[in-house]
């Protein structure tokens, strides 16, 4: 019997983010929520296609009946879902009572309006973008990390056993672990970081833009230039890693088995 864990993991991860950002969770059989998660997953897969990549370089493709149209339509449907949540919060919130991230943001927005600040740092558009970033990017990256982790634990059962032994030792007779327990589990933390390094969850990271004209290594980078970092080259650079081309948690451990901070570890962006 085969099992595709994607939906279960995706739903669990997304619900954690929803509880923080939206102040609510969704049932696993909620048809609307399942459809939204499917749209996100479909867009992640479609955005890696050749046509989607070329769309960024040749904008005339916008007028052609190519896959990018489906991507844009899916994104619009997800945004409609988020807009409904935001509007519901605006209708039902009680000033001074914070149910979640959205309420906290709206409270700060009200403060700036009340103080009549000329230069505002909070606005409705930025709130929506933050919601989308947390919901979309937060779900997919965490879900992908956990799926790769499951795969590597099957491929490397000795690593899995070491993690389990460490977790059992720290947990003792308690029902569950607390976040503070992580400092007592250096090997497990090293494994999780090695999963993200070796799987290279986001090889090109997030796109950035130059805020001003800049010069780097003799090259002029004009203001407004889109900058994309090749994190895959960093993840496998022999200069920084003891075992760059193999899955080995010791990349994040010193000789005493203690977790070390590796400055070149940038799993999602730079």
C-alpha cells in the first residue's frame, strides 16, 4: 500500500499558520480549504515549468494561451479567499482585543490613523501582502521540508534511529516535547537543517530588487534590478561544508556533537 503524505502534511502545516494569522483552523474535509491548498500546490508545480520561467523574461507571453494564465487564475482565486478573511476580520473585530495577527496589524493601523502620522508604516495593501506571504510561502516551504525529511529518514534509517533515541531521552515520560527542549536535541536540529540544505528546498530563494544603483565586483547593478540568488551553489560549496555532496548531519555538528551555527546556511533566501 502506498501513501502520499502531501495533503496531510500540507493541511497540518497550513492550519498552524492559519491559527496564528487568521485565528482559526479548518477541518481536513473542508472543501473550500482543500481547494485552496490544491491551487497553491498546482501553482508551485506549474511555476517551475519552462513556459512559466520564460514568462518572466518575455512578457509578450502574457497575451498567448500558455500555462501562465492558469497560474494567474489560480493565484486570483487564492487571493479572493484571503480577501474574504480580511473583510470578515474588519467587520467582526473588537478594538483592543487581539484574536490573531490580522487583528494586531489592524490595531497598529488604527493607531497610526489616530496619531495622524504623515509617514505611515502600516497600510491595508501591505497587510494583505503579509497575509499572503505567511500563508503561501510559510505553508509550502515547511510542508516541503517535512516531506523531504520523511524521505531521508527512510533512506537513512540509522539517522532516524539516532533522532528517535535523542527525542525519547529528552521527552522522558512526558506526553510531548516543548519548544524549549530543542536546545537539548542538537542531533535532531542538525538533521532538520541538513534536510533543508541537501534537499535545497528553495534553490533560487526569493527575488529581491536593488533599492539604488550599486557596484559589485566591477559590475554596475542599476536601481530596480531584480536580484535572484543561486542558493544551490552555496548549499553544495566545498568551501563551507565538511560533506557538501552527501546527506550528513555532521555538517552542523562540531567534534563534541554540539550544534554549530553555519553562516553559509541560507535555506530560503539571501
